[in-house]
C-alpha cells in the first residue's frame, strides 16, 4: 500500500500540532509526513529541534503546494484554522483541520461548502469520536440497551495556570469554545441537537477578564444535558468524564483518557444495563489502550482512498459549529 504524502500547516501552541505530528509519524505504515509549514520565524526557530519536529524540513506554503501532497493537515493558531483549510480545499486538497475552527460562522459554512463542491475530504480533530469507550456506548445506544437517552453529562477540565488562562480571552466563550466543543459534540452524538441552549459561562476571579469556567445546559423535549469545562480545577484532568443516562441503562466514562508512560491512553468505564434493586449495579468495562489521534488519522486515510465514507458531513460539522457558538454566548 502506497503511503499518503501529507504536509502539516502550522504549529499553533494552543492547538494539538505536536500531537498531530507525533501521531502521523507513529502511523508510518500509512503516512509519510514530508514537511512542516510555519510562517512565524520565531516560532519556527523555537520548535525546529524539539522531539516532535526534529528532522522535518520547514518549507513555505507555496513550496508545499508545489510538492502536491495527498492532503494537508491544518494545525495553525485557532483563528487561522479555517482560512488555511479553505486555502487547502480551494486548491483541491483533502484536508484535516483541528477543532473547532473559526468564530466566524459564515466562514466556517463556506469551508464546508467548498469541501463538498470540490468533493474533497474534510475531517475535524474531535478525538473523542474515536475513543473506544465512546464507540462502545454508541453501539449500546444503537442496540437500544440504554433505552431512551435523556441526559449526557460531560466534564473536561484542567488545573490551567496563569499562562494558560491568559490565552482564553482570545475566544468569545473562553473554555467553552476551547475545550467545551468536544463535549458538545458528544452531547449531539447521543441526544441530537437541542431545542434550547442555556450558556452560563463565567470567571472564577482567579484571573480578571477570563472566561475560565464554561457551563452550558441543553434542553430537550424529554431531558437536559450539560457540559462543564474549567481551567482552574485542581486535578480536573482526572475527572474528565462522559455520563450517558437512559431509561434502561447508563454508561459512565471516567477518565475519558488516562495517559500511560508509553504514550498510549487507557479508558476507564462502567455500565449498568437494566433497572435493578440495590445501591450500585454497575460493572467495569475494559478496553485496549489507544492513542487519541490514531482513529482520526486512520479513518482520514480510508476516506481519501475511498475505503470508507466520512460519516460527518459538512452539513453536520456546520450545524455543530453553530451550536458551539451558541454555547459560547
């Protein structure tokens, strides 16, 4: 099987650019990562010899297009993700872009239309979509074992720090925009799009003018779901969770990812199927270790080669993006 030649555009410090490079280099039976484009000379000099990027050539956008790769991986600063994805798609390239994209809804919708018009693959970096516990829970839903799902509770926090929190005023919704987008995507996966969106984003007061506590409730005809994301929560990483509640069962993932020293992640989950007497009738469900971006990039390759169809249409991504912006009000 011929490897897909890809070039990464950008090394944004807040996005998962280094993680993407590491994942692509780890999937060397599928990809050949040819080069990196980084237009900021100071940033380029700072990262050139760091472990993820060591040995990779740094080239210009123009040189990247002359090389005519199979796809571009867009990992620029958040506010430039969509404009660079549009540049890639307009030039006729399959495109992977980090999430959530521009705060400009019209620009985001335009990107999705270009991808569909040019029949190019567009994949976004929502890594929880490929989490093995999430995939398992979706199968429970499909089989009807959870009954009618009426609630999803999602949490994704971190201790943050002054430097981390100082970056958040760049986004209208602060943490809801930056990390809450992952959880909103999960709510939609299990409950669909809501009837009402009730954002309650706020500031802890640790750093002024910083929306470091994101909280949003989503109302449905028969239930409520919420997402919470905080950049000042001690041990918040370990409490990252998704709890799916239905009329006939529940499924709890906590933590969603538990990093191991070997670069792989574990996932811890418990399920309760059927209504029984007793305080706790749940039991653990085990999953093999995974690397958070492997599923995304493995499937991106399948979509490019025509071996699978991307289940996330441009229409879905645009509607999800609109919902994220609503939650960031």
